């Protein structure tokens, strides 16, 4: 079930949105806003993934500095942390 949400926007913004809807494949203003929100969610997800990728890259670089037995210990510790803190994944 959908809910209705009313928002107040300046006339120039409303005109810009209506122009965008008319010039695109959006059937309604609501569809436009749903798409904008989806894009925002995707952007946030990509930012989180980039951050995780950077953390993994740092971990791999640090991991490569240690002898094999220490590497294995650190890898297991990292795995344990990722299991214990699933909200970050």
C-alpha cells in the first residue's frame, strides 16, 4: 500500500521537475521522485562498498607484510571480526 507525502517546493523547482518529467520517460512526478530516491540509495551503497574496498585493500597490504603463520592468525582474526559485526557488511 502506498502513502501520500506532500512537500512544499519553490515554484522554480516545481517547474524544473515538471519539465524533467515531460522530457523523460517518467509517467508521473511520483515516479521521478522514486527514481531520485533509488539513485540516492545506490550512491550510498556504492560509497559504503568503496569504503569497504579501501579497508580490504589496506588489510591485504598489511597482511602481505607478515610471515605465513602470522598472516593466517590475522586472517582468522579478521574473519572472526566480520562475523561478529555483520551490520558493517
